[in-house]
């Protein structure tokens, strides 16, 4: 897939105020500082499309972008930021669950994890929650340019082994680097494949 146009539409916290659910939608999420904004900018060929908050972890808006006039890319607020209050964490969870359950055109989510570190409890818990909600997802390993190939392969395998303890079938896994544009085609071609499968679907 070639991204020709990428347009910011809106930021919102109200599910009933989101763009009309008439196009396939793909949402990106991960712990704060996992490199989500950089990844979205890399995928869309726009350096400043997704902007990093001056206070990471505090923003709890759902950010919609229209890609090629054909599908929505959604930047969801990061989780796991230590300075977020309990009230903010609860508001985030309610909003996210309402979004996942209520967004009928949401085809898949992408959970971003840092390739340099071992599986984190908060990521595994969130992935399990997606399973409970029966939400399809893929896992994107970020920042692979900052780790040696052998170590990367070991870390990915550890993650696979950990997931296999709970999942009979592993989700799609993508290896990426925003700086080196590694994995760009893999992610976009996967989305294009899902879009092709949804051609005849009327939301």
C-alpha cells in the first residue's frame, strides 16, 4: 500500500461524536513512550501528523486520521504512565472499552511494545483484555534499530512463548523501526489485505 493522503480529522473522548463509522478502522495503542507517534508518522509519510504530548500519559483523546480517503487510522492514548491519577486511569479504561465495544467498523488494533525489553505485565494484561473483548489485534515491536539482531530475535521469541501460555494462536507480529522505516510495508500491506477482505462489507 502507498499512502497518498493522510489527514487529521478530530480528537474526541465521546464515542457518539467520532467520525461516521463507514470506513474500515485500525487503532494503534501502547504504553506511553513506546514510539507510537513516530510509528504513525512513519507509516503515513508525515513527520508531524501524530504529535507527542508535552505531558505524556495525560491526554485521553481518540485521534482520527483519514488515510487515502479509504480508511481510518486511530491514535489511542498511551497507558501505563506513572503520573496518571487513578481517576484518569479509570476514565481511560471506560472510554477505551466503550470505543472497542461500540465502534462497529474497528477491524483490528495494533499493540505496540518496545523490542528492547522483556514482556511487561501491563502489556500482557491489556492483550488479555482484548481477548476478553474478542477484539482482533496485532503486535508491533518498535525501536528495533536500537537493538542487536540476535537480542531482538531472543526478545521476540520470549514474547511469543509468553503469549503461547494463554493463546492457542498467536496474533500477527510486526518488526518495526520508525527511524529506519523497517516494517513499514509489512504493516501497511497487512492493513491493505484486511481492507480487501472488507470491500463488500457495509458498516
